[in-house]
């Protein structure tokens, strides 16, 4: 190959490489792809609404529920039920059963109503807690129920309508007593030096900070393994302290929520009727 031919080929290769570089860089010149300083969305802890949290871990009923038991309010909420139910003593069944005297009574309390088999075999009593859960989302509480009603999302609506049902009875059940929220759980602290036993690949218990006395000191592979196990142990204790933090945070949040409800009398108390 003569020198000119070689130069031509080398030139072509260089030109191609240059072209590729230019094509890769030029679009960046026109398109600004800088990441925004504040992330558009971030994935973090999922926060529950105050109401949901209450439903998750507080005993039923809370003071807020008892305070919201107002028969006049309940008569208003009952408008949502009226297309299917009435509460007249001896009143007719409609799409749903007559509800006079239902509070405290057995599930499927009317012998002359054609209940779903789910309701017929439910076999419990309509306590405040059961009613509250059923009315939150009937289909979730009793799968297979015929009550095609989405549910009452607000606790105060459920409390009010339940009070309305309660007073529409020959001998109304006593009003429920509010239950105190449990004291926030103390995180279980790990005593120092009492870390969880670390197990190596062979299933033997290896103490995290003590060299394995049976290990051959020349066996570097085994030492590496130990080092890895130690690394894991450190991670585990870090996790533990993280979860402690979370637990105490939760505790603080609960206490705050509690204080909120106590210092915030939302509804007038209705005297038992
Ligand atoms: C679309 C009609 C419909 C609406 C609206 C409706 N219900 Fe019902 N309800 C039913 C039917 C049907 C049943 C029987 C369910 C079954 O057999 O599974 C029922 C059952 C019940 C029961 C159980 C009765 C028993 O004898 O065990 C209660 C309590 C109840 N409804 C309360 C309410 C309240 C309170 C509302 C309004 C917030 C309401 N329902 C709205 C149709 C309805």
C-alpha cells in the first residue's frame, strides 16, 4: 500500500471518529438535560392521614367517635340510607331491612327479610365496633353482602348515624365509653455487647468481635468471610437504631394526635336519650 493510500484510510477513520464525537456532543448543546435542583417527586415514607392512623392502631371507640354520636346529625346522615332502609318501629323492609332496634342485635336481625347468605351466616352482634367497621365499607367488612352502598368515609358520619340507629329502638343500648389510647410502646433496647449472634456460611455462630479461635490464621479466605460477617453485624445494629428512631417518632406523633383530640372538643355531647 502506498503512503497516499494509507493516509486516505487513516484520514477517513479519523474523520469518522471526529464525526461521531461531534454528533454525540452537539445535541447536548441544544438540549438542556440538567437535573432539577429540587426533585420533581421523591419516594419517601408514606404518610397516613390522621384518621387512617387512628383506625390502624387505636382501640375503639376513641373519644372523637363518642363525641360525634349525635342523633340529630345522624338523622341527616341517614338520608343516604333512606332509599333502602327505614327506622320506624314495625316499619316495612325495602331494598334493605327495617333497621329499628338493630344496634346491639344479631346480624340479619329481621326474620322477614331476605338477606344474602353472607349476612345470614355472619353470626355476630351489631356492636358499635362491628357497625362502625361495616358502615366504613360494607363490602370489605362482609364480603358477599347485598348492601350495595360504598360506605361512610368520615368517622363523624358513622358515629352520628349509629347514634341515630341506637335511639331508634325499644330499649336502646348504652352509649359506648371512649377508650384511652395505649401508651406509646417503649422501643426494646439491645443491651451493649449483646448483639444478635452472627452466623457464618456454615451455620456456626460466630461472635462478631472475637476472632474465631478455631480458625486457621493462615486461612485468609476464612478471615475475609469473618470480615464480611462483621460488616453485616454493623449494618444490623444500624438498622436497629433506625427502627428505634422511627418508633419514638411514631410515639411523638401519637401523643400529638391525642393532645389534638383532647383539646379540641368538636361536637357537643348529646345526652343519652
Ligand atoms: C342501596 C341500598 C342500601 C343503602 C343505600 C344502604 N343499605 Fe344497609 N343494607 C342494604 C341491604 C340490601 C342489606 C342486607 C345486606 C345483606 O343481606 O347482605 C343492608 C343491611 C344493613 C345492615 C345490617 C342489618 C341486619 O339486619 O343485619 C345495617 C346495620 C345497615 N344496612 C345500615 C345501613 C346504613 C346506616 C346505611 C346508610 C349509611 C345503609 N345501610 C345504606 C341496602 C342498603
